[in-house]
């Protein structure tokens, strides 16, 4: 992906020049040729010797459908790419796809929406939750009223209960900002997160869960059907993108074909 004149010049210097995509800036002011740079280069594009795979741009406000910049960027992109016919064009990523066919051009670039992040905030999510994240219970203990849980004695039990300690923490990307606010699920029932998220551990109130379901080695659903990526993001005060990209390498990952049979429990 070539973003500025110096990169293009360096790419042309290779013999033969490998294929590339050209990024033009239509309103993000982050990466890509600015309007003036592209205007100066457009006539030379077909003669550059580079096999152009596509010209792309990126929408700044696609998750706000009524924002005026969306149409401005679409118009600028259409006008720019008309000067280089025959090269595939792409403007829309996840949220941009839902702005309508006028934003689709030759191909689209779905990203976080593929993992269940809502591409249309403040509207019903049209995407399925496909990321499943579970944490293993290490220990379950009875806690009396008035006893504290975790670092800083940040949570104090208002009544006797049971607490499960789960092997996940901010070193795994389970954000510390979920302290006092996050939750998990066991058997479809919500269990509140108690106190602070620590480096490798987090604690949940499992008082309302059947004791047979809460034992060392059992799994707590951290992300899934009941508590999606956007739900965790709302509790953490962030966005679904950060929840997904924060998940660390210590999680065991299983990738499966959606057409395949369900994994055994």
C-alpha cells in the first residue's frame, strides 16, 4: 500500500516493480496522497510501470451515517478515480458498507464486523457474535459478609457468598478498565466481576450459580452469545476494536469453518 510520493518513487525503482495499491486521502488526513499530490500524479499512474491492484481511500465517519463528511469523501473519491479508469477502487470498510451501494465501488473491506463488532452503532447489530472467549476457574471460595476481594480491598462483600477466581487478566488483554463493571456467564446466567482486574486473575460472584457448575477447571464465558464484544467494550469504556485487538497470545485459539460441525463441549 503506497501512501506518499516518496514511497511511489522507491517502488518504481525496483525492477520489475511489484504490484501495489495506491491510497489517496479524501478527508481522514492520516495516510494517503492528498488531493494536490494525486492530481499531479494521476496522469502518470498508467505509465508508472507499477501493476496497480487498486486505488483505495478510508472513511473517517462511516459509523455516523448522517455525517456530512461521508458524502464529501465519496464524491471526492469518485472524482479522483474517474481519472484512472480500469483500476479497481475501494472506499468502504465495515461501517461504510452499510452506507449503501454508492459507497461500494468495486470491492469492500469488511474487518471488525466479521467478528461481531456492530458496524452501525446505536442501531441493532446485524452481525453474529463469532468470537468465543472462555476463562478457566482456578478456585472457588466462600466469602463472609464484610470481607474484601482483590487488590486494594476494592470490593467488600455485602453478604456472604461464593467467589470464583478465573485465570485471565490484563496481561491477557482483559482490560483493567473492566474492574467492578465487567461480567461473565455460566450456563447462560450472568456473574458479576468483583473488584479489580489484576495481571493474571479476575474474580466473579458465583453465589447464584449451582455449585455443581462452579468448580476448578470449569469454564466461564467471557465473550460469546450472552456478552458480546460491544457489550464488553461498553463496560470497559472503549470500542469493540480495542477489545479484540487487546486479546493476547496466551489465549489458546481455535479457528473453525462456519460450515463445520459444532465443536464438542
